[in-house]
C-alpha cells in the first residue's frame, strides 16, 4: 500500500513537471512563429526553427538562466511523454489507436530530449552542430551514400509527408480535443482553445509536409543540399507567389499551436 502511494506521488510530481515542460515546448513554437514573421518580411539573420528559437532565448539579458529553465522544462516534458507512452491514453477505447498515440508520445519524448540537450549546450556556451538545415543535409548525405540510398531517403520523405498530413488532419477533424479535459479550462476559453488547436495543428502539419517534400527532392536529384529542416521549409514557403502573406499566416499558425500548448499543459488528460 505504501509503495503504491509513493508511486502515485512520483507519477503526480512527474505529471506536474511535464505540464510545466509543455509550456516550455509551447514557448519554443511561439518564438519560432515570431522568427517566421521576421523571415516573411526579409530578415535573414536568424534561423527560423527550434535552434533559432533557443538561440533567441539565450540572447536575452537573463539568457543563461532562462536556457537552463528551458532545458529542465523540456527534459521534464520528455519524461511526461514517456509516462503517457507507458500508462496514458487509457481513455482511448480502440487498442490500435491507443498504441499509435503511445508511439507518438515516444516520438515527442525524443524531440523533448533533443531540444533540451540543445538548450543545455547553448547555456554552457557550446552551440555546435551547425544549423538545423545543415544537420538535415548532413543526415541526408549519409543516407544517400548508402546502397539504395535515394530509395531510403525517398521512403523517409514519404513518412515525413504522411506525418505532416496526419498532424494537419488533427486540426481539420478537431480530434486533439479528445485528449483534453475541457472542464479544466477557464470558463469561456474552450472555443478559443479549439480555434488555436485547429490553426496550430494545420500550420504545423503543413511545414512538416514541406520538410518531407524538400527531402524527397533531394532524393530525386541525389543532392543533399536540397534537403532542409523547418527553417528551409519556411523560407521555401516565403519564396512562393504571395509567399509573404502565406508565411505570415503559417507563422501565426505556429504561434497558435504554441499558445494551444499552454492550454493543453493545464487540460491534457492524465
């Protein structure tokens, strides 16, 4: 009995830290949105991706302190996602769908750890590893060098495009609401949280799909320099006709996703 109580206490503490960490995760999206809008109006001095967002935090007066807070929060977010992967989504009736959600939680945990490590490196003055675009190009080059490399890269591109479509579909279908206890939200905010989630998931899915398209083009041309991460996806969007307007809209969508994360940190089912 005592062991069970202690385990529940630890689980509750992890959930509280994880929810705080989700606020950090949302903050990164808000800053990426700000950087995307800057890119839309011609700013080329900053990476419009997660690394750029973390660097932006580090450039403030209390940068080192805030970077450590961000790193700890992101590690806590990763731990919470692993807890959800192990014991969560019990409210999902279909076993197959529950399993997929738990696998997705593991993926988010990996992202949380990666971002946490990046924040810690910036905090210690070691921000090496190149930009997100450079890292994506290096990884693509290594895959292209393998036997059947272009085919492997094309499969990776297809998986990323499908992932983007799935994420966007959560916005269109409003299925993200099923994971929230909307009764935990402040009175009168449910409609706004729903709108933020719709816009946020669609925008996030779109940019992920564009990343997949860029990787697919790199596979077709056997040229890793045509691949790129979030920053390249946003700049590709900006280069299209009406790109400034499109990028501002997508940037606002990413910001909406970040704000939605603030609400989800409070209302996500345990």
